């Protein structure tokens, strides 16, 4: 069976339910693009010694965040769905100093996709990394009855270099409006 026939058969299966169709095509696109990247070229390669041969370089880095978070969240339009391409759950364990991929969706609290937001890790110290939305999430738009949330998805790869070991709660925050913070209600543990 050719790859084209496999793809056609898989898309028919996954697209039998519209909620899975977008996920299938997004995954197919990511895998297709990953196949186009240069492969590890051995010990002389800049990727030698990386924690995972398939890990892509981080597109953001966590830095110290000094602003105080509000005591209550005024924005509940966010979700952390995946950590390192695995379903997010409480207390996901991640190696200290590694690169980590976060995926989910974020709104501005008013029914539109967040534009430029910060991904915050709040523990003994707080750290932030820049993130952008723009990935199609028709499931979110439908669930919230808001067309403005149609492109609220995000995937951000961020370096944890310099982030201390510990347990962190993940928040999403508007860098312009300090009161616009959304708690993902998810924690990661750096060990």
C-alpha cells in the first residue's frame, strides 16, 4: 500500500468525526514538516548530545518574571492541552534545563483569540516565555460559541535552561494588561 493510500484511508477514518479531523490534519502537517528538517549528522552535528534526536530547537526561553499575578483570574479562556506532545495532566514531570513543548489554546477573556501572550511558570519564583496563538481550533470556537476563538491554538517550544527545579503552576498572561491572566490549572514538576 502506498503512502498516499495510507494517508487517504487514515484521513477517512479520522475525519469521520469532525472534532478529530482538524487534529489529524494538524498532526499530519507537523509530521510532514518534521520529515523535511535536516537529520542529525553525528558527533560533529550541532544537535549532538541533545536530549531527544527528534526535539526541535526551542523557539522561546523562560526568563525571570517580576510582575505580581492577580489574586483572582478574570480570564478563564485558556487550556494547556499537551506537554511534550502528551496529554497534559497534573504534575507532568520534565527534566530541568530541557526544552519543552506546550500546546493548547488561549483567549483574551472577551471571546477572541489572545494575540501575544506570556506563558508563565509560577512556583517559588515565576518565569515567563513569549507565545503566540494562530493555530486553528474550531473545536474551541464551537464549544465557546465564539468565532473569535477559531485561531486560538498555540504550540510553543521553550527552553527551561535557568529555571530552578520545583513544582510550577502554568498561567497565560497578557503582557500589556497585567490583570488579564488565565490559570491553566495544570502543574509541571522540574526534576
